[in-house]
């Protein structure tokens, strides 16, 4: 049975039974259920039922005949066929069903649009829900809840309304002794720009390197603009959370933890394929250890300058903060110059990303690290420009410290790369 139906329309039919029956209906059901919570308006019940039955009928009319078409020999991935095999009748009705699905989805979209203007007010809990989203208004305020709601179990709101199996309701919790107020992040359009750059870069990965670079430029520019949007706002000078640590520093530590996984994977991949290249050039034939040792020393010394820059900013010494921030960025640029020299030399000697396993793993590993150094240099130059414009004071020392955490991490990663790739044969 499996061998007979392989690559036939039977495969198309059963796949779409799962895809539409399991996914599309679930998406439409979830959208119908949460639409009142999102918009504060109820969908029209009659139009919703009509749309459901049209989609349900069209779904079965589209794909059920395709099981039979596959059983009588119609292959998939064809767009035309001769009338001889007798496939036309069932394909006609399958086409009718497809139009019915489209019309049903159109009715759902029409219902949603009409509800925004004419829909009945939903209220906070129109479905007598069990979970906490129905405990707040519809639509909910930007902060969701004025006070964090108590959680008594999976169906916490249901227990609040009706109690447990014996009808016992939980006792109301006392009010918090020191209300901390409601803190919301400042509204910004820059995350949308960052997301747009990411989408463009991802699309470029499938089409063109130029598109990737354009997307990456938009992403980086949006991220820097987002980071500097509230640079001079006094309310953003301190951002300590419940852990007693500034949110920005905590976020950087979490980010660096994820970076450990990234570089750990890249280094492990390099080591897994080390010595398995069928063709050359091989590492011992091409690696220039003296030159790389010099670039490594340069990068490690930049960490010392980063420490001096942070200390100068904390003291309010404008001259030395500019000197050491500029020096750190300069040392980073020198390291990138060494890496560019190494890469071009390797390409001239016949080692590229596609040459062998060594070339692939080496260029990916060191290229990702070089990208991190480039980002760090841009970060340092941004801080330097802010300092030159008189916009980097003692109160901004934490921003320099966060940049320093990133820069020191990049240096530590290079120590691991230099040791495992260049020094260990």
C-alpha cells in the first residue's frame, strides 16, 4: 500500500487532511476564541457558523477525492494531464472545494472586520473562561493586570469563580504592602525596523549576498538607534530590577550565555571535522602562527584599554575616556586588519569556504568571531562619538561597563579559538 501510493495524489490528500484539518481549523478556532479578548468585540455567530461549515465542506470536497485519484494512479506535482485516465471529474470537484475553502476564509475575514465596527461588546469573560487572560478587561490594558493575579493551579480563574471540586473558593489574598506601581517599557518603533532588517537578511540568504548585507545594515542601524533612543532620559539612568542588578547588565550576561552555546557549537564542529579533509591545504600547511600570535596579543591588550576606559568614565575624566575608548576601537580594527590579511592570503593559496572541511569550519568559526569584533568596534566608536559630543558622563558608566562585558567575552572566545585552532596540532 505504501509503495503503491508513494508520489501519488494520495500523498497530497492525506498530507492536507492533516495540515488543514489539524492546523488551519485550529488557527481559526483559536482566532475566534480570543478575538473578543483582543478587540473587545464579539464575532457574529451566524456568519461564523456559516463560514465554518463552508470551509468544512470545501475541505472535504477538495481533498477526499484526491485519495481516490491517487489510488487510480494520478501522480502528484503535475499541472496538466490527458483526458484518457479519467481524472477530470474528481479534479473538477476538488477545484470547486478549493474555491469553497477560499470563500469560507473570506467570510471569516469579513466577520472579523465587521465586528470591529458592529460587533457586540464582549465584556471581560464572554466564554466563562478558565484561565487568567479572562480575568482582565477586553481588550486588556497594556500592562494586562493592575496587580499580579494569584495562581491557584492550571485553571486558576475557574477556581476563583467556582471553587475546587467541593466548591471551596480560595481566600482573597491581602493587598501588597508596598505597591511598586506599574512599569512599562517606553514605546518605540525601532524594534519594527530591527525586525524588518532581520526579515530582509533572511530573505537574502535565499537570494543574494547583497540583500543579506542590506538587511544586516538595517538591523544593526535599528538596534543602535533603539539603544540610544532614551540615552539622555534621566528616568533611564538606573534600571535595577528585583534581583538588584541593572536590567541591561543582566540582559548582557544572558546574551553572553547564549553566545557560549553558539561558539561552543562552532568550536565543537571544527574539532569534530579536524583532520578529516580529503584534499588540502591542511592547517599545518597554511596557518601563519607568528602573525596570528601578534594579532592575538593586539586583541588581548585591547581588553586592558577597555578597563582603563571604564575607569576613566567612572572618574569623569573626559580626556582619558576618549583616549582609551578610541584606543580599544583602534586595537579592534587592527585585529580585523590582521584577519582580513589572513583570509585573503588563504584564498590566494587555494583555501576557501568550499575547498575542504577545514576551510568550511575554519572560515565559519573565525568569520563569526570577526563579525562579533566588528560589532564591538562599532559599539565602541558609538560610545566615543557620544563622549566627543559631551553626551557620555559618569551616569553613563554602566553603558560602558556593558560594552566592556561584551568586549572581554569576545577576547576570551578568541583565546579558545587561537589555542584549539592554531596551537594544538
